[in-house]
C-alpha cells in the first residue's frame, strides 16, 4: 500500500535529564539531545563505578508512556539495566535488559501514565563493567486519540488505547457501538507511526466475531487483515510494515448473543 508519510516520526517526550553521577566530559542532557551516534564521548555515562547508577528523564505533564529506546556505545554497550516509569506515587519497572550486546534496544510495554522515566544501570561491558554508557534515551508517549462511528453510553473510544487489557464487559475499560454493524473504532496519531501488527482485546463472552483491520493511506482505508469467526478475547494481526497516522477496526459482526 502507499503510505501517507513513509518516514515514521517519533518524538521524545523527555525535556529534562539528571543523573546520580556523571563522568567528566559527558552530561545527562546529552542523552536527550537527539544525537543517536553510537560513539564514545557522546551522551551520558556514570562518574562513580559504584553501580547501580541512574539516569532520570522527566517532562511537565503526565503522558501514557509505552516505549523506551536506548542507544548505547559501539564496543562499550550497556550490558545490564532496568527501565522504570513514575506513575505519580511509585516507580514501576517496565523492562529488565540483561546480557545486552546491541547498540540499540527498543523496549515496549503496556502504556503507563507517567511524568518520569529512568534507566538504572547495573553493569557495563566486559571491558569497562563499571560504566554504563547511554548515548541517547528516548521516551515515547502513546498519543493516539480514539474516535468511533458510534459509542454506547458509558463506553469510550479512548479506552481502546488506555493500556487496560481487561477482558471484562465494562464501559470503563472498553468501547462498543450503538446500532447494528458495520461500525468502526479508530486511533489517530498527530504524526506517522510504523506498524506491522495490531493486537485486539475484546470482552469475554462478547467477543468480536468478524472484523477487518484497516490503515489509512492518505486517500482511503486499506484492509491489512480480515478476521472471521473469532472466539478469542485477544487476537494479533500481523502484516507487512507500513507507516500511517491512522488505524481502525471495522467491526462486521459481534457474538451470537449480540450480533
């Protein structure tokens, strides 16, 4: 399919960076300056070899965080580290990376509303195990806004993207339509995102039976998957990588008890 914007756009939400210690010539703020070069003397590394050491990022208002990307140094890759986000009252661990040898690591997780994120460095490379190098640390918010062809009272299109995967039949955690099928629920981002899968969660006992997954190509909706006869509460649709700012589920048939 053609794409509305072929180059995916990601925006680091972090605006401030601090650290428990910093090696001379490095800085915490250099870890969020947009420079992804995996070279020495770029970004942040700790000044004290007494690990763990922490690099903390923050931003002004709570955002639903669902992805953190690390770029580290070629030949001096951060080997062991944890990623945490602050939910307003406590640090929540979202990723534990061990024995890493890659210069870029993408960590995805169910979105959590947060104002801060941190990397807790536990171990550097074999050649310098006491130093954890972070060339760039990027925090991505799940910014998609939900809309729908119709919405049943007490439900909301924005619940389909709130990180709550509960399969209960409850308007506080999900969306459903009024009237008959077909009906659609759509997610739209302010900039393009790259996709190669969509994971749908539906209600136990009221599973969506038939539906299409569609992406916007700038002029029309294009079907990327069609699901028929579904009886599961979750289903993953996998397709060729595409870039778009809109994805939707076109519901064709509900369960037998509420088709």
